[in-house]
């Protein structure tokens, strides 16, 4: 049984498409992307981003000593 | 036993819970948590620490994407703020997902903002330039702890 995916041309059986995948993994993120191409045309691209370096606020307080 | 100059860790958690108002604040009608949204921005946009609220300027255009982005989802949008050591932290309850969208102009940032309180900005998170074609963008939330939580006050 084949799977179909959403594309710019509607649902298409993945067996009819060329699949490309990639991963970007660095200090900031890990991103996995997947593309499906039909006759040289990009018809589907999805991405899954995991953020590694998130927002931190460092706090400080003042003192009374000189 | 000596005294130690410090900011209370409980205070950091309470900031996230909206308990303190050093200046003019807002009238809160209930004790429930606010609602938040996540909007995507083009690589040419200039969202940064100086930004104060959601703006449509520089927001990604596309099919299946509504201006303003998506709601954070879950019974509550954020995991209840907690602390470990002297760091307070919280993370959205669920991953942020843009389902079946086509975003062909490159984007590289998401703004999380408070849609209950005048769309005030919470944070901007950047990542490598992306496009989506008839597909899904998933922003996976990190482990909610003092090291990787999405929002941390140390």
C-alpha cells in the first residue's frame, strides 16, 4: 500500500515522486526537512525545527554598598 | 550564617505568572492564564529585543497561513512556570505547528506574543532560513527545564 502526500498538485502517491531529505544541526537548531519533486518541480516541502538556544534573561540587583 | 544579596527565585517565577506590578499594570479580569500566538517573520524583517508587540510588517505571506500566526495550543498555552536552582523557566505546552501551508518567501523567525494583553511580544526565536511548499512547519518545543526551557530567567 502506497502513501499519498499533499502537494501543489493535490494528493500524489509518493512512489511517483523524487524524495530529498536533509538535516541542519548546529548550536542553534536541529532542522530536518523533506522535499518531494515531480518532473523537476518542487511540489512539497516540510520542515521540522527544534530550537536549542532559547531565550534567557539574566537578572541582577543593585546593592547599597559603595 | 550570613545574609546573601539575591533576587528571590520565587519572584522570577511570579514574574512569569504576572503577580508583581512595579509600574502601571493592566486590570486582570480573572486568574486564568493568558492566550498566546506565534507568528512567522521573513528573513528581511527586523524583529528583535526592541520590538514590543506583534506587527504585520515583515510577517510571512503565504497560502494557508493567516496573519497573526497560530494559537499556542493545549489546556493552557504554557507549562506552569517553575524553577530549578535560581533559574525560572517555562515552555509552551505543545509544539507550534503550521499545517498545510505554502510559504515561498524565506523566513527565519517566530515571534511569540500575548494575544490577551494587546498582542505584546514575549520573545523572538530565530532559525535557519526556511520555505514550505504544500507542507507543514513544526517547531518542536525543547525540554522544559532550567537549561533548555523556551523562556528562562536566570
